[in-house]
């Protein structure tokens, strides 16, 4: 257990919460040296007060984070004044977090962009002029036509941050002929998804536990009480199960997170060793025959005898040596987990999986669920769709919806002999030419499907975004026109200085169009900035997992009219498609955004007006998605079906190709799982196959077809005074998108380096000392591994925190901005960047008067930007960013 008892920990947490509520504490931040000397002036903006007798509630979908809660926007006199939860949303049940009302600050932020801008100085110099939309469209469309006329549509790319348009970006690119829908998945969540998809198939990419009905949760590095995709739905049900059902929550973590603070048991583990604990628990369950033998033999593609042999080395004693968690506790918890089955589950996220060994650590955790047979059962790991209800594996009868017809054809793959392929460096061409034909047909160049990371596109195409800019520098990709869409790689990517260097280089990025809400560290390096609507001003449909295990959807609709001349990305792409022409326009043939989404959701069994009125479509009478794999294939579908005698797969003809619709199990036709075999693929040969395709050395354990644990190369032998550096997220912030939301920044505006007091004293430090943190290059089969020079460093203050692992330091990101306006960067005297795109009517004296944390007012400032010190470090095969593998040294300054 941690060196802080649970009782002491909860007392500390309660005291901190009370102090924060009383205005006496700014979460883990330094208090300002002095308060502002002059009293603040009252804001002239009405949106700070609301009269519910006069206000109207408009349902929409929150975009304060990725959870996408149903909310109500309360509008008075044409202004949104408050956000509350939509009680019809089955996930959040009408509850919201602090980030929701931050969206109001984003909409009315004085430095919000409301008019198109064109740079007039050098790129990145901060000199802009306001232009019309017509001028912007003319210049962009002319460049697109030039690319198209050269028959190289691939030279256009759109790089997105958090895209919730549900297909608009890809529609625009495919209509033009480019595959380059680039994203940030690798720096976020690709390994947790691989851990699930490698067992169950592509549609099962995210955890959807039946938390409200469970009895025991083993949480490996997830933080649902503070920062977790789907957190609002998960945390309520976890606490419900604990209060109403006596469920137990056990957390394994390197620091005292919010989830650790409310857990029944908290184990402070060595960084990157959670997988050893999972494998040891599996060892105990198999050794003592505590598994669900019927479920395993019915659904898994590996015998229990083979698994037992594989698990022999992973004893509880081995896991204790690796992780520091006592073997007796590992043994006890494994038995408790099996005893609680099927009402038990594991919870995984970044803390477990953002490591060199993370994909396999995630698989090791999920193996526990499979062994005890909780898959798809009440209180267990849920198998439910979040992919527009495909209806092909047990969810029959649900209305389908998606992008309206016609849909553009997908681009052609980059096969040998095509102009795109022949431009690639010789080593890349040689690697891809050696691939089997079925893999070559998946290849669309290094920016979209990097050949060294084939598992990044073996299931979903997840991309390896942190390598886009290095690959452009190295000639592994080429672009002529680059769109960034509310995307801030210049701040939040690892080695973010590399992103900025490439974005400044007009040879590598000849033209950059940023679609953004504010001037960010990335859009500051654009040639044209187009002002986008906020989520309170636009349309989207909602696709998310359901913690009620009954699929539902919702509609994001405008709560207020778009401010200034801001336009939605859908409108922007529609207008560009019409100007470029050549066939693009037929895929954007709609009058306005509402018509587009009304057509997309026409199959819902309620009217469009009713959907807008309710905000949510949810059929509460539908049975929960329990054991979808056991649901029978309807007799009508079996007419004319073929059964493969060897595999049992049932297929029908679909336009001349076989389409699998189920599997024969014990002489019954059932749906099975969404994997290719329709079984749980414990043995996943794609890992070994991917290693061969990538040229990964055979001895690298990432290639193991079975879940496993191995030491992270960078962690094998730390030198004296070297420490593990990890990062984390605050409950009031979302990546770099919330740092101009004033109330959020008031709560968290600095990011001291968390360190155990004993570690600090050993290094000769006191709480509050200034230090410099320098980060080494990683080891292993990863990008620029083993180089001797440090990646970079940052300076910050130390915060002593009991409960930290003594070999770990932790520092959150979010803060330390130098763009995004005065709330984000805190420099009161600085001239706003992009001022020509601002609306003077939004100026608000509350902001400069009450930024008490600004250094100019004697406050602690806005924290340190840390990401450029983190190395670009993609996991072999999957390409996920290993945020938590960093090895750092400390110097007192």
C-alpha cells in the first residue's frame, strides 16, 4: 500500500476539498504573493447572471471534454448564461462537471477569433490583416485546384485535434481524393483501444464496464474520478455500486490521483509494471482453476493448457519484485476477483497503456476479465457498440444513421508503381514491397499508414501523429496544403519544438490554413486562419458508448447564433467544395448544417423536431446489451448462408463477396464477437505478423501473440538520481483546449512537479524549490533511441506530495501557454495576437482586473510548458506515444 493510510488520505482529500470550497486553496498551486490592489470593475456582460423565468433551455451536447454529455444551454436575451445537465441522457443522468460551463467563457472570450485573418509578415511573426471569407475561399480554392490539376490530391492534408464531426473531415478529403485525415490518436488512446480490439474486434475499442452492477473493480492506471473518456457516466455508476451494492474499488497507480483517493485499496506501483501484476493474477486464477472453463473453451482460441504454460513465469513473487506490490496482496486480489465473477471487471486507460509495454499490459488486464467469464454479463466488461449501431453482431433492430448519401469513394492505395509510392525513400519502398498483397492494399503512405507501425492500421486506422513532422523533415511524406483543425501540436505534441520548426518551414509546409477558435501556438504559424464556431453554435450528431448498455444518440445543436463571422467546419468545407468543383460539390449538396444532420439521422424513430426538443434518443424499453455474442442469428438471415466446416463461420453473399454474419457454436448459429474469427482472439497473430512487416527484431517482446509483460527498455537500469517522469490531467482542463476558460484557469493555472518528500530530501530539496527537469532519449526499438543528448528540459517548482512513488515525479501539462490570449498566457501588458480578428464588443474588464494569478499582479504565473522536453517515443508496432516512460534528472536552481 501507499505510505499514506487510506484514512489519512481521505482526511487530506476532504480537508483540501473544504478549503477549495471556502476559497482558501488553489489545487496544488502556490498562493499569489499579493492580491490585486485595485478593486475589480463589474463586467458589462449579462451572461454571468440568469433569470430562469425568462431563460429558455436548449438541449445540446457538451464539448468540454470527450465524454460528450447531454446538456441544456440556458439562453436569455440571445446569450447563453448557464449550462446544466440533460436528465434524459442515460450516461450522465443530468449531471455535469466544471468543464461544461467553461464553454461559455470560450464562446465570449475577448480574444476569440471571429473574422478570417491572412498573415502579412513572416510566418509566425504575429502580423495579420482581416480579410473577407470570399478572399480566403478564393486563395484556398485556387491552391486546391492546382493540386488537383497536378493529379496529386494526396498533397492535401487535414490534421485534427479532437474531431467530433463524425465523418465530415474524411468526407471532404475523400471527395478531393486524399487519404490524409491526420489526427492525434497516438498521443491519446491508441494502446487501450488495441488492447480491446485485439481480443474482440474493431468495433469494441473502448471500455464500457457495467459499473453500476459490479462488485469488484481492479483499476490499473485509469482515473475516472478526474479525467477519463466517458468519466461522468463511469464515476457515477462506480460510486453507485460501492454505496448501494458494497462494491470494492482497488487502484494501482504511481501517484495519489483523485480515483486513488476514494479507492478502498491503493497500491503505489513502480512505473510501467502494472502488467506484471495482471499476469501474476492470471497465473493465480489458472493455477487454482478459478476460471470459467465453460466460457473459455466455448469462446477463446487458445487452450487453457497452453495458457497455463505461458503464465508459469509470472508468479506473484515475480510481480512483487517488479512492481513493489506484495505478493500476498496480488494473490488475495486475484482470488477475490474470481470469487466476485461475473460481477467484476478491470478498468484500464493511459496509466497502464502509455508505455513501451502498454499494449500487452492492457491485454494482460483484459485477460483477467476473459478468464473469469465476465464478458458481456451483468456487472462485467460490457460489449456494446459505439460505431453507429452496425447491427451485425447482436444489436439487431436499431436504426442506422451516418453520413448522408452519396458518399465519396475512398482513395486508391499507394501500390508500387503509383507516383505517390515511387516518391518514398528506398528503405520504405523496400519494406512495403515485401508485404503480402492484402497489406499493400492498406497502405496510403507514411503519414497515414506508417510502415514501421502496421498495428496502427490493422484494426482502425489510428495514425501515428507525433511522427508526421519528423517524417516531413526526413522526406517520408510531402504536402502542399495543410489544414489544422482546432489542433495544437505546436504546444501539446512531444518535442513540440519539432512541430513548430516544420510549421515555420515554407518548403515543408508551403501553405497552412488553420481553422480555430483562438490563435493557438499552432494557428499562430498559419498563413490563413478561419474562425470556427464553438460547440455552442454548431451542429453534430453524437456517437458514444452507453454505460446503461443500451445504445443511444443525441444531437449537438446551436444554443446561440454564431458570433461575428465564425462558421462551422462543415460550412467551410461545403463552401470550398463548391468553389473547387470537379465533382466535390455533389458530396456537399445541402442548404445548411441542420439539413445535413437531419438527413443523416432520418432513420431515427422520432421526428427531427422531437429530437431537437429532447436532445437525446434513447429507447429505455430495449433490453441491455448483455451477452450479444450469444444472440441467435435470425432465421431469415440464414437463408442461403454458407457454413465453413473448419471455422464454423456463417457467411452470406454480399455483392459477390462473403460476409460473415455469425458462427456455429454447439450446433447453434449465434452472432459471436466482432473479431474476424467471431471468437475472443487470446492468441493474436497480428502482433507477430506486424513485427515481420515492420522489420522489428524477433526478440522484441512487443511481437508476442499472447498477452505478456516485459520490462521497459528505458527502465531496466536507472542511474543514480534518475527518476521516472510521468504526466497527468486535471479534472478542470481538457488537453490544451480549456486554457482560456477563465474559471478553469483560476482553479488550475500552474503545474508544480509532484515529488515524494523523502525523494526531495534525498536530492537536497525543499518544498517550493525551483528545479530544472532534463529528460533523456528512450531506449529500445523506438524513434531516435539511445541518443546521448537530452531531449530537452523545463524549469518549475517542486511540490512535495505524500503518496507519490519515491522513484517517480509527476507534472501535469495544460498550462504554460504563450498563445491563446491573456487568460492562457497571463501576460497582461501583451498586445493580443490576431487582434484584427477580434470583436471589441467582447472586451471584458473582469479578465485583466481579476487575473490575480498573473505575475504582474504578484501571482505565481501560468505554469511551465513541459511537452517539448518529452521525447517522441512511439511504441513498436502500434505507435502510441509512451508518455509515461520518460527518465529524467533533477537540478536545483
